[in-house]
C-alpha cells in the first residue's frame, strides 16, 4: 500500500490540484493498493489558516497522517526541507484534478 | 496564469503608479487581473481613480491575549516573559497591548493563576473587489486594520481572490507589499516574474539591493524600471550597473514629471489626465516592451532566470545561559 | 525624557526628512538627543544625513529553541504550540527548528513539560549607534536593520528602541517605518507626541486616515506636517482631519532643493539653509522646543 496526498480546495477525486502547496485549504489523502484506489480521505490543512509557516504546518499534517508521497506544486524552501526530513517524496504535478493525477501515477508508476 | 509582482523594497518610488498603468495599458490586449497586495498602504485604486467597490470581504485571523482583571494577582511574570513588549502596567494592572500582541502563548504559560485568555479570529483586514473597472479588468485590493500585524495570509488570500474572480486571465499584476518582511515574501513567492522599481537615490539603491537578494533567493526572473531617472545622473548610472550585474532585464525609465502628483490630485490615471506628458510617454513605452516579453514569456524567463540560487542561511548562535 | 515619534503612513512622504532635520536642529539646544531609525526594513536616515559608515554594531538576537535530546520525550507539545510553524517533527523523531520562521516568542520554551528546550539565538539584524555632528553640535543616531530574508520586524523594532533607551537620552526622536502595521505602531506606542507627515494628495489622505485612526485609539497628542504643500489640493486632507484629533498643522512647501538634497545625500538644512523647506522645518523645530520646555 502507498499513501499519497494532494493539495486541494474542497477535496475529493474530482477536485483540482491546488496551485499552492502550504496554503491549500485541504489535502486529499488516497491509499492505493494493488493499483486500485482503496481509501479517500479529506483533511483540513492547518497551514491554510496560519499567518506564517504555512508550508511546514502542512508537512506536519502529512507526516502525522503517514503520507509517503505528495503530488502537487513545488513547495517553498522550508516545506521542502521538512518534506525531506519526514522522508516524504514530492512529485511535481499541476493543472490536473486528483483522479487524473492518480491515473498518471498508476500509469507511469513514477 | 503568469503572475507578475511589482516590487520596490520601500514605498513611495512609483510602484503603484507603474502597476496601475501596466494593467491599464495592457488591458486592451490581454486578459488580466490586478491585485493590490500593499496592504499597509493600498493605493492602486487611488491611482486609477476608483472610488467604490462591488464587494468588501472582512478578513479574520490570528488571536490576541487579554488578562482577566479579577484573576490577575499582579505578579508580573507575563511582562517579564513577553518577547514583544506587548504587556504593560496601566493603573497597577497588567494589560496586553492590543496593538502589539502577536498572539503567541508565552504569557499564558508563565501565568501562575491562568489569568491570560485569548480572543480568537480577530478582524485583521479587508479584501475589496471591483469586478470590472472602466478598462474592463478586475481589481482586488487588500488592506490591514491600521496598527495591527501585517500578514502573509492576507496577501495570499488577495492573490487567491484575484485568481478566483478571473480564472481565464493570462496575467496577474500584483502590486507587492512594501518592505522586505513576510508580506513581501508572500507576494514574491510563487511569482513568475518581478518588476523592480527604483529611483536614483541612495535610499532606493539600498532597498533595491535588498529586494534583489530576495528575488534571487526565490529564483524569480526580474526586470527593472527606473523612476525619476533624471534626478541624479551619477546614481542613475549606478542603478544601470546594478541591473546589469544582477541580470535584470532593463524595462525602461520614467522621467521626473510634475504631472504625476497632479494626476493623483485629479483622481484620474496619469495617461488620461495628461496624455502627452513625458511620464505618460515613458509608461506607454514600458507597457509595450512588457507586452513583447509576454508574447515570448517562456523564452524570456529562461534567459533571465537568476543563475546562482543563493540559499538564505539564517545566522544561528549556540545555546547560551543568558538566553533562557 | 521626552519622546517624539515621526511617522507617515506610506513611504515617500518625507518622514525621514522631517525626523533627521528636527534632530539636527534640536541638537543645537539639547545635549543628549537620540534619533532612532526604526524603519528596519529599509533604514535611510543615515543616507539622508550623509553618513557613509554606521558604527558600534550589535546583533539583534532573538530566542531560538534548541532541543536537548537527553531530556526530550518527543511528546510533540512544542510543535503544537508553535504559531509560526518553526518547529517540525517527523513521526517520532526529535523536533527540528526552522530558524527563519521562528519569531523568538519563547512559547515552546515555557510549554515543554520536560524542560527539554534550551535557549539558543538567532540573529535577526543589527543595531548601530553612530554619532552625528554638524557645526560642533552632536546627537546619536540609533539605526536598526534587518538582515535580508528575515521576516520578523516587530521584535526587531522593539530591540532597537530598547537600545536607544539604554543611552538615556533627554530627547528621543523615533523615525518609524513606512506603513501602518504594528511594526510602525510599536514605534510610536510610547511617544509623548506623534508628528504625522503627509502630502496633500488622495494617496496621502488615505494613509493619513489610517494612521490617525491608530493615534486616536491610543490617545496620542498629534501634530501634522503637510509636506510638498503646493503640489496638491489641501482640501483633500480636510475631510480626513475633521474625523480625527490633530493639535497643530504645519506646512512644508514643495521645494526643488528637497529633491536635490535627497538625490545627492546632502542634509537639506545644512546645505540649503535658506530654502523655503528648510525655513519651514526650522519653524517646526522652534515650536517643538517651546513644547518640550513647558
Ligand atoms: S515539548 Fe519538550 S519533550 Fe515534548 S517534543 Fe517538544 S522538546 Fe521534546
Ligand atoms: S520561540 Fe516561538 S516561534 Fe520560535 S519555535 Fe518556539 S514557539 Fe515557535
């Protein structure tokens, strides 16, 4: 099983990937097992409401949720460092919705 | 959408003048949206002569401490612990200064009787929206509550609103916040290009150098416009040299022109108030050049991308007993 | 000690010109005068005064947590409490610190139930104390300056003011930063008199309104200086002034000498003493002297 997160607005498979990482209102977290979507979960991003340090707060959430991969826009330098530290991989994607991104992930296997 | 920040370090060098006129002059040719993120002194609407708004959204954020008078025993621990000087004694009582409180929890931790409480989601600013200006493009403008902390959140919110109300726009012009603090970082981070505005004065040159360090940090390809360039030829040459050394694209220069302040008073954009003035002609030329760049943006971007990524290294010193 | 703040809302109104000129003029009569350049994001009083090199540098050091791994139980309390996102914990590893995000508030230090946070430091910027002398009369210029890329201006302003107070001046003049945020309101929070500099344009009027909103709420005594008098229409300011409390109003005429003095870093009142703008500044300084005495 692999757990992937996507920055989103309202969240869900049909939602578009949000153009900014730390300031996304929600993250859509998806479990993939045997090339199938197993589980879809939408969590609120504490970074969205933060005055500062949004990116790091977002990564903290992802780390707490046990996310292994995040697909979306490039995070800022602090968030990038935090992602590395937490061992979460980042795959850059933009302009897709979540479902399309999952399909791309499954197809290309990155 | 290509997001272009117009930044200057300090205010008062013609940043809003340029931002407003670029939007105005290019609006006939391109779909664009203008965002005024200079939340401590938003004045793009004034340069454009816009007096009313279609919508005003209140922006709530953060928290603020207050001390319960009845429970406070007057021990003064909070005053000693606050790192922002936000706690003061007024008539023998400890009071949190509502202007200075940053909303961290320090005072509440040190208070032995738990007399510090928090007020949440305080009014922090406003986002004002004009769906369609006379020239067709929408304008979004952010403003903080005077005297309260400025925030990257409000800037981000305004940028989001800008993109939301006009999703099909090709370009967003962002009148960036003044200074070099977190608001500027929130306006620059994620911008595709920056236009730096400077004037030939020592103060503006040192501001420019600071802002260049930031654009290099974020790897934002940048252009430069020199305002009031004929004020001091020696410093003008120095500015051009700095532009050259830092790989800034030279977008143009605007002469000193007394029609500019007069146009502010008239509440009309300069190009309408004084269509033949020296500054108007210069602004038109600058807009044309920018339009050319936008037509081959990707190519331009690659050419002017700051090469050396200069990571920002904070200066950290070792643990020390005197610090806590 | 008497404390005066000079502020102005947006940048470019001539706030620094007024502050530096008043300091220069008043230092003729006042021995221990300190001028504070509290515009940490772009200090330029020294530039206007024609000073090449700032002196007596001292770092502005903020608290920065350092985790003592012999005591830390990895409970995660500090990470939850930190408001700025400066602490981060991957899984069950020890928390790590992001110095640039940290505001030095010290909340984590007080929150840690195990006393596992030790104080280290993070240099936000520098303060300088530079003697400035004209014609044998001197005052001290205290300058605060952030290191580029640093974001936490208000604590820096606070430290800069503290350094100025340590000099125990008889008269303190604070030149606040531009804008209306709390880095600015902090600059005039403790002043006996606030001098607001504005210009007679709609831009000036808007910012004047914002700044007077704050001075009213703080119950400050306010004098207004209308700079570049003559370029605009003074009636624009009248609607704003009707809403607020302002005790005195001065005018500085629009004067090419100001632009020239600024462009060539020559203090206006030293190099152009008989220009109309200089004479207006001298008048303000005289009135101030009277106000200070009584
Ligand atoms: S609060 Fe103290 S013990 Fe808990 S994780 Fe932080 S440093 Fe470690
Ligand atoms: S001092 Fe304040 S801002 Fe810095 S890490 Fe601790 S809680 Fe966060």
